[in-house]
């Protein structure tokens, strides 16, 4: 039985989702991959719990649910005041898992890679702004840097582009990559006002309390740059053309819908180009998704058109991408 040890940094919704998957599918991973996943540290915004023998994930989840913080873990466990960078330095683990929104996380991602630790992340900014350096160190140290959950949650578009289409040259990618904007636009088409749709999305947990990154197209821009990084080469985010859905004409969107077209925030990626803008699409277009679904249409020289569609958000869906990367990190070749 192979054992892999993790430092889980971030214990909000996604972090808890990752812990639940590891806890509930432990036997499945043993049987299918001959793999034991052991979480040796968990860090939230208040504290770090650290046990080299492995943390009781059920108790960690119950503590977080009951008290909202790991600092209330209990007298029988040691609670540490360690930030992410200190965890990387001091905790002995095979993989650092980053499910935070830390915009400066590339610093401790690099530190982890330089010390021979694999990194798995759902955190977009490091992959957007430090991709070249992170991949360089990952290659030099021969440790994986994996980020499936940064785009389309657990829908495996990153794995597809990095490991599956090895003979193909990618010509372009079309994508609807932000579930919040799709949800809002879809609701407006069906008669709801923009503000009502946004409030509903927030109430359902689809949109953040501060939805500006989604509404302004920044999140879709991040995802577009990540896909360009993988499909072509590292792209400067400042050179991306990004529109959001602020100031949309609700009346025009509903008129277009009656005429048989839908309006979606579409990413277009080509060699040297990242463009995020509103587009009118025929209802039978593969990009005309509803709800929070994400979709990408990949055009390549050999395969032609390939459509990949799936959930673009959600706790268990994102956890699927993160835990799949953890399993890949356990073997440098077999699962990559």
C-alpha cells in the first residue's frame, strides 16, 4: 500500500469538500489505486492543526461545522499559529494542497516545489501570473504542479490539453467558463431582472458576496489565460481583452432570446490571443449552456472539433478536480 501525505491549506467550502472526499472514498482509493491518502496538517484562516500520524478528518469537519474555526479543535490536540509559508517550511508532507484565494500563493507554491513537494491547487492567480516560473521549478525538481480545478471545476479540460491531445496542434478554443454569468444571463432571458438574478445566484451560493470578479469578466479572463498557458504558451494577463456583463441591456437579451439566440460570456483563445466578450449564439450551439454549466469547444488540426462540457462550479465538483490531482501526484507517470 502506497501512502501519500498532504498539507491541506484552506478549509472553507472547497477544503471541507476535499476532506470529505478523502474521508468517504478512502476504501475506494485503497482498492482502485492501492493508495492511502493521509492528511497531516490542515490550515484555515485562524490556525493550523498538525499531526504527523494523520488527522481525524471526521473530527476536523465536525469542529469546523460546530465552531467555524480550527482554533477550537480541543485540548487533546496541538493547535499552531502557522501561515501557509510556514506550513510549507515546517510540516513534512509529500503534497501541498492549496484551495485558498491567496493571490500571493505563488511564493509558497515555489517554496514547496523547491523543497521537493508536489503542489495541487484550485487557486487561479498563481497559474495566471507565475505559470512559467512554477513549471520551470516543477520540471527542475521533478515534482508535479497540478491545477485541474482552476478551470471548469472537476471537468478534466486541463488534463485533456496537457496529456491527451499530444499529437494535435490546438488552433483555437471557444469556451463559456464562468457559471455565475451564465446563470444570470439565462435568468434574464427567462424574465428576471439582472439584480434579481444576481441576488438569487448569491442566495444559492453560485455567486460570491462580492461578485465583481465574475460580473466584470475577471474570473473568465483568469481561466482563459490558464487555458492559453496550457494550449499555447504563457500569456500576459494584461494583454487579455475582457468584457463583463455589467450594463447589459435586459430588453435586448430577452428580444434576442425570443428570436432564437442566447447571450453568453464567451472566451476565445488563439495563439497570442485571449478575448472575453458577450456573444449571441444559436440555441443549438454547443456553447449555449444553461445554469452553471461550463463548456469548451477545442479546435485542433487532427481531431477537428472536440466539445467538453460539465459542471463549472460546486463543492463536490471542484473537490473532484483537486482529489484527482492528488491521486495523479502520487505517481509521476501512471496517472498523469
